[in-house]
């Protein structure tokens, strides 16, 4: 059986002015979260508590722009992965924490399965 798990989380991102219909994210953040260009991601817009799916593209340093999100709004970015039952026992999601200027201040792992 295949199960869908969170693979990576980018926390505390601050939205920057939008430049299109995709998530444009600082390449350093993409690398820290192991998110590839054109990979599907889910964005949580905290002020409205809405979620939507788009795909990631490399942006400029400090960029975290998404369609329909006001600059300065806090967002969380999720990347999902499909795992076989045997893979779930050792799965830990990567958690990337950003500061107010979208700089990586921490990279760790979630609590995962026990």
C-alpha cells in the first residue's frame, strides 16, 4: 500500500510580491527543503486559513511569492511524498524554519514515526 506523507515543511515564510501563477522560492530554501523545480507543493495562507496547490520554481534570494497572497503575509509550504508501508517506519520530514526575511535559520526533522 502507498501512503501520502509530508516530506518537507517550510515554516515562517513571509510572502513577497507575486510574479506569476506558481510559487517562486529562494533557491537556498528549495535546496534546504529538497524541493525540486516543478515539484508540486501545497501553500497554507495563514491570514485566511486557506490552502492551495501549485508548483515550485526557483526565485531570487529572499523570494517566497505565490499567486493571490499579499506581500508580508505568513505562509507555510508543504511538500508531499508517497511511501510504501515499509518506508514509513523510518520516515522523518525535513522542517526548514525561516526568519522574517526568508533566510534559513534552521533545518531539522519532524518527530516522525515511532
